[in-house]
C-alpha cells in the first residue's frame, strides 16, 4: 500500500509540473490499481458409490474384451473420505476374459491426490493370467442391483453403528465378490482399512440388498 501511495503521489506531482510548464488543459487520471490475484481453488474429489464406479469400469472392460466378466470390485481408502456413506474416490475392478485368456485390472478414480491414479477410468498394470481360479470368481454383471450406500445402511443396523459411535472417523472399505453357495455377488462392508485389519464386517446380498451375516 505504501508503494502504491508513493507512485500515486509522484504521478500527481508530474501532472502539476506539466500543467505549469505547458499550460495544458489536459487532465491526467491516476492509474487504477490492479486486481488482486485470485488464489486457485482446491479441486474437490469426485466420490462414487460401488455400483456407479463398477458401471464406469465395465464400459472400459467391454472395450478391452466383449466377453469380460467382473471377478472382484473393491474400494480404495484415501484421506478424501472415510467411506461411511458408501462412497470412495477410488475403486478398483478385476475382470476376466475367456476369449483373451487374460484378466484385466481397471481403476475408476475421482481423486485429486498427486499420488493417486489418473482422474477418470483407466487400465492398471499388465494383463494377468486366466486360469481355473479366476474363472470360478466371475459373476454376471446383471446381478449387481444393490449399491454400497444401501449396503452400508444395512450393515449399520447389524452392529456397525456401535463401531462408528466409538470412532466417528472409522474407515470403511467395500469388497464385491461372488458367494459360491448363493451364486450371487455380495458386498463385504469392512469396518477397517483392510480385510485383515478390521473391527467388524457386514455381508450384504448385492442382488437383493438383503442382510446375510455380520461378524468381526
């Protein structure tokens, strides 16, 4: 501000000298202050439910192989969300193709973190081998009818609420796998950063949305 006042004062003095020396009637206006530089706004992450992310990844998987089938879908825990609303900024899907005799990993990322996968949907890593184990894990894409937000709400009703009350920032991750007995995909609502490090788990039928079981 002091520098601006000094510049303004010098301009006024200069105008006075020119007016006296040349007896000119021309008036001078003080320069307008430059607009303050606006700070760049921090980009917010895009959060997806499991089914929303799955549909986005499936599109890319079918471009890779028209007969691609899902074998596993999982959320990735990030500092951008706890996962308590059934959403995550990063999801990873695993797909298998009999015709390609290969598996493919695809990521759906809405994260803005510098060390996160690129924003959008993209393949990750090299293709994997297609074998009897991967073939046994696949399920029909049409069987996924119930989303993670509903799965979370149901898990809360069966013991999850008590866990969250103890820790308001309790991280929650989601894994979609086929239940071989029921022959349908199920959502595992995991109260923890991973399957191994967990305080509780709820299992929800991903086709009907019905509660299956809960435990630790």
